[in-house]
């Protein structure tokens, strides 16, 4: 089974994330988020809800890698002035064995959170 990129720094069999772009009018929905991998594969999601005040986006996608009806929500909770918590919830059908799908998305989400951790740990934020 082909796997999506684990993070911007750790590539999967389809390559590493090299570009992520928002397509459409900033702040308006619907619009698209396109992630391009080093292999040339593009994964596109439709953002259909955005609330800057609650820091929440809802998005959906279909891909050719065995996922149908993918629907997700991401939001951020402030912990204090320097820390926050990212939440990602998703629902989808996987065209294959449930264990295979669970393993695939465990790796993908672990990679997403590890990519965020590496990025934000390297940043210097004034106190």
C-alpha cells in the first residue's frame, strides 16, 4: 500500500511535502488547500468552514489511495500565552481492511504532529 508523506522532513513512498498552498480568496470559503509532494503527487482538500475567532477549520477530500468521504475538523485551544493544543478529528471510509486503514492513518497523523513539533520547537518566540 502506498503511504502519504509522513511530514515535511520525513518522506513516505510518495515523497516529501514540498509545497502547501491555499487556493481562493483569503478568509473566504469554500477554497482549496493543495499539498504537493516531491514526487509530483498533489493532495487537495476543500476547506468549507473557517472561524478565525475559534481557530477552527472544517475540510473534506477524496483521494485515490483508498480513502472515501474524508471529513475533518482542526482547531486550536490556547493553554497560556506561549502554548496551545492542536486538535484534529476525522471521519472517513477506507476501501480495504480496517487494520490497514488504521495503521495508515496512525502513521499519517503521527507525522503531522511530529512535523508541527519540529517546526515550533525550532522557533524562538519572545517572552
